[in-house]
C-alpha cells in the first residue's frame, strides 16, 4: 500500500466491525448508524411539509401554485438524490477492503461533486423554463406565473442539496451520521424562519409570497451544505480523507462505478415517486374527497416510511463494509439485522395506524366538521390498508438497501418498475373504476405492488448472499 494511502490511526474498520463479534454487537452498530439517519430523513420531509404549511396560509390558489412548482422540481431532485446515494456503498466497500481505501473514498466523494455539477447543468435550464413546461402540460394559466417565479428561486437549492447528499453519503460510509443530522436540523430551523420572513414580509424582509418559500429553501440548503462541509474539516475522522483535496482531478474508475451503481438507484426512486404521483391523478378522477383523503394518508405513510429508509441506508453501509472485507458470514448477519430492525420499527407504526386512524387524520383536518366527514372516513380506510403494508414497505426498502451494499442495483430497479407500473397501478385503477371500489382500490393496488417487490428483492438477497461461503 502506498505510504500516502495510509493515515496513522485511521479507523478504517470501527471497533464494532469484526466478524467474531456476537449478534448483539451488530444490532448495536446498526441502530447507532440508523437512528441519526432516520431523524435526518424526517427533518428532510419536514422541510417540504413546512413549506406547504406556510404557503397554505396564503390561500388555496397560492398553495396550488406552490405545489405545481414543487412537482416539477421533485423528479430532478429525486433522481439526483438516488444517484448520489450510491456513494455510501461504494465508499463502504472500499473501507472494508482497506487497500487504497483513502484514495477510493476520496474518489467516490469527488465524483459526487462532479456529478452535482453535471446534473445541475442539465436540470437548471429546464427548471428555469418551468412556466413553459407547465403550460405544455396543460396546467392552469392563472397559476403558472407564480409557480414559475417560485420554481426559479427553488431550483437554486438543487446544487446545494446534491452536494449535501454527496457529503452525507460520505459521512454515512465512515459511520459518522450525526454530522448530517446536525446540518439538517440547522437547515430545518433556518427554513422555518426564512419562510416566515420572506413569505409574509417579517424581520424587514420583502413580502414575496410563494416565491419567498423557494428562496427560503435555497438559503436553508446552502446553510446545510456549509455546516456539513465544515464538519469534513473539523471531524477527527472525516478530515483525514481530505475529500476536497485536489478537487479538480478526475477519476475515471470512480466515475464509471458511480454511473453504473447510481443510475439504477436514481431511476428506482424516480419510478416509485412517479407511481405515487400517478395515483394522485387517479384519485382526482374519483372525487375531491378521495383526493384530499389520499393526500392525508400518503403524508402519514411518507413520514413512517422514513424509518425504513434510515435502516435501508444503514444496511447499505454495513453490508458494503463486510463485502469489501470478503466476510460473507458478517455480511449476511449485517443485512438480516438491519432487515429485522427496520421491519420491526415499521410494524409498530402499522399497529398505531390500525388502532388510531381517526386520531391520525385529526392531525390534518377536523373530523367532526360536516365538510370533512367523507374525507375522514376515506382517509381512515386508506390508513388501514397502509397499516397492513408497513411490513411490506419496510421489506422492500431495507431489502433494496441490503442489495445496494452488495452493489446490486439494476434488478431492484426492474422489480420496482414491474411491481408498481406493471402490476400495482393497473390493478389499482381497475379496482377503482372496474370493480367500483374507488380510492380503496388504488391503495389495495399499492399493497399488492409492495408485496411483489418485497418478495422479489428478498429472494434475490437470499440467493446472492448465499452464493459465497
């Protein structure tokens, strides 16, 4: 190993990384890695929820304009986040292998910054022309100007968000997820204050309305990136990797690896997100109450889903470490540990949904108001289905993370495409209209799709993880 690739005292394998350790050590290591990731994911969702809450106080027209702009921004954001998430398993595998780990981790992280620049160059011109895109999709001309103004400020947050995810993936790989949690809590706080000031004109700021929310998100995103970039210099382990060192140098091997691993992850997340967006249009054709109930139920399900995403991310890191070390018993133990913890956490969420659906709906609307009776009834039905598929959702999510740790991302993408678009959505639409089940049929379609994807993902994990001794 070249001298410059070996930093004295660098814990390439943390104290809990050892095949001879008992299962309780793996449980402790996985939980320690996962819980900051779960909170970070929840705070990320909370930022978008906060934006919508502030815009909603301006009235339904303002909220509709904001949602239009956000929906155009979201596909670019989702793909980029998925693509850059591949940095974590790449870096984890290099750390497990140890050989040239510093160079490979730096290379993977550096390519994340290069990818940020390239994806920004593609995305920003399209988003800057957002008004024309929205009009081409037949959106309400009265809403488009404000949506476009909001989007032009919101899109400036995309490069900072992508660079933040790059660094977050790096910190996850070295098992220091607390830094990203601190950064996003700072961003979350700034986002609340900036929304309040810029939308309504407080603290001497101009009254910008909906576009002010886009600027608030951009400011908060820049702050998040600044905090995490600072941590890369101040954290005693992170700074030894010099992730900003020789930033201009290319790394063809790392670029190709990120492209091969990250593109399927980005497309997987995009396919899943698009499937749930398509369900919104189906609900809109059923009734206004069904659409409102779906929005409430899906928001609750999204919040609980962040638990499984955190354990999925932890699984990628832990499995990647053991893969790099060639420790297949440890790899299997790491994968199944994350799986059991993630499914267990989501099972608790499902139980709460099943026991108190009306109470959860009451967080969003007054269930006793006459105008909300049908919305409450439908949302409670949808949550009962969501309660049943919490285990399925966790299984497919954590299972996909386990496969990412094995650097297997193409087949999970195919499973997601077939499950949601080949089975779930068509079945849901038929049950909604052909079987006259309404919105309940759409949610049953979700459950069937998740069951199919989960079974395919877990079967592939069992086959691949058992292939080696």
